[in-house]
C-alpha cells in the first residue's frame, strides 16, 4: 500500500475584537490543552471538509507580524528547516 503524503498549508483567520479594556486584559491566558483541542476540532469541522486536521496556536498579533507567527507555528509543529519549505 502506498504511503500517503501530507502537506501542511498555513492559513489565517482575520478578525477583530472590541473592548473597553487594555488588550492584555482582554485575552485569556489560561486555555487548557483540552479547550485548545476542542477549538481545533471545531475549526476543522466548520471550515474544512472531512478528514482535515487543524493545528493552531492562539495568539493576537498585529497584521504585519502574522507571517512570522505562522512560521513560528510551523517550526513548533515540524521542527527547524521542515514545514513544507
């Protein structure tokens, strides 16, 4: 049987949140691994077709830093020098 080849494809969700507090006071920092897994499952279920796995690292970054944040996630998952490049 032929081995399947998987490809990691970066994606971004663009949004904003509205708050009357400081940004740092608006973002949860206590997300559990179980909550992160559930969020990944929901994104995969509602955004992609069946069989697609999603890995995320929730972070709020300015738009000009988004590319760097995606690279950091790729390195975290695949290690240095890998990640589909």
